C-alpha cells in the first residue's frame, strides 16, 4: 500500500514536483489555458520554465542632468509614493491581467500579507502564486511514496476567466453560492486507475471547504481525447460526489456542495 501525501505548490521545490503530462505536447508547468480566456494555451513552452528576470532599473531624470545644479540628495526607493509610481516600470509583468492585483492605496489600512511573486520564478509559478496572502495555494501535487502521481489546479472562480466565460453559456447555473473551481486534474499514465485522482479531488474539496467555499465546480471537455483535456471525465467527478449540473454533450458542468 503506497503512502500518500499531498503538497501545496507554493514554492520552487513544490513546483518542480509537477508531474509531466501524458501527452508531451502539453505541460502543466507552462499552461495558462484557464487563466487567459482569449489566448491561453496548454502547449509545452520550454521558454516559460526560465525564471522571469526584472528589467534593468531605468535611470531617473533629475537635477544631476544639470551640470550647473548642486548635487541632488539621494532618493529612497522605499518611499511609498515613489515606489508606487515606479511599480509599473520595475515589475516586468505589470500590465499583464493574469497577474493583476488591486492598486496600492496609500490611505487604506495596511495589512501584513505575503506578496505574490512575479520575478525570479517561472511564469506558471507566478500564476499559481497569485493567491499568496489572500487565498493560498492554487495547486497541489499528490505523492505516492514521495513520487509525484497526480496534479490538481483550483481556486476562486475569479482567478480563472475561462471558467467564468464557460459559465456564461449556462445562465441556469446558480449564482449563489458562487463556486470555487477545480480546473485541472491529471494522473501520470503509470499511476492511473489506482484512485489517485479521486484521492486528490477529495483532498482539494476538504481544503476549499476549510477556506469557506460552499460549492465547487469542474468543467470536463468531451470534445478531445483523454490526454488532451485538463478536467477528466464526468464519471470521475460523479465518483467524487459531484452531480451533473449541466448535461451537455461537449462541455458539461459538474457541481458539488461542500460541507
């Protein structure tokens, strides 16, 4: 009997545990299919595995450009107004809606939250890290005897625009309570039919319930072969206590109320 444990993908070491996709044309580590409703792709993109590096710091114009002016005092980049003004310039992913965070407000009460990372990590890890300090991890890996066998991606509906767009196709879906979503679940070919995906889905559902969600949804794609989809088949979700909320021959919706 294998020893099973799940690991939140919340740092570089856990990110390296993501198991490969069954079809080498695709890669969990470079997928932004659910995060980008217009241009998202599941394709393998090796360049995305290289950590994003910050651009060179721009030179700020000032009195030093005037040879007749007295030396300008050193400016402290940590001053809040100055740092806010430079934020869009110093962050290489600023302006990218996938990494959007609320604008900094100098008059709002401050809270001590861990900031999501967008620099020095692969792009996908930056996407999975967006919930840091607010929601928490957006992905989890299941280990069997310390070997990765399954992967799941999940989170609030607002984190996955493609899921929101898919829900718009079905106005009969309930708006309250808005669900969390499990966008991806995958098992390595060698570990299939051993219940690992069900084990991981149950683990994620318990986690989502603990975070205050009352419902969770998943969106299988029945138009593609098994190895080209990210959300399994309806039978898997039915075995995990989900119901068929939308019976569609192409894009059904599976929904489960959480305890």
